[in-house]
């Protein structure tokens, strides 16, 4: 069970007052990958010219471009809401960047009420992510939004 209060406090300490967005996303992905159990990918996709483009991450190489509305990441952007998938193989249009991934959570990141990108986390375990993870990771993203923009 993850202590999100501690994790989010660590994130704040890492990025508070640091004006380098990409470096902060890199440290945030490393913090998640190092802290959360049972992950095989943790990172960011950033909006560019109407598409999600691979940003800083930890894990195996990943898809470089994702269209809005495609896969879990593109669906989170299209819906403008967190998407938690217990079994990615049952998700219509899932993009399998890593065939070992079985569950996923994606949280949109906003700047000035526009979607700036998404936080994407994958696990090899089915049903890895819970409502507690959703709440804790949404708070994680709120800290990023407040501190980076």
C-alpha cells in the first residue's frame, strides 16, 4: 500500500522552485517508478500539434506518438478525465507498447485549463491500480500543475 501523502510530499520537495519542466517531469517519473510497486512503465506524454508525444519516462522504450482518442492515453485526453483500466486487453483500441503491460492508469495534466499532457503508469499485474491510487496520483498531478505552471 502506497503512502501517497509521503510520495506527494517528496514530489513537492523535488520540484518546488525548479523552473525546468522537462527535468521536473523526469524526476517525477523516476520518483514514481522507484516508489510504486509492481510497475513496468511510468512517465509522461505531452501534447504537441494535437497529438501526444513521448516525454520523460522510466521503463522500456515506448510509443512515440499517440492520437487523441486512441489507446488509454488518447482516451484520457478525449474524455479529459482519469482512465483506470484493470485489464488493458479488454480495453477497445489499447495500444500495446509493451506486451507485458496488463493494467494502466492515465491522468490528464492541465495548464491554463488546456490539456498539457498525461501521466501514464503501466503494470504487468491485472487490477494493479485502485481507487486509492487514482486519488493519490490525481493529487500528484495537481502538485505538478501548481508547481510547473
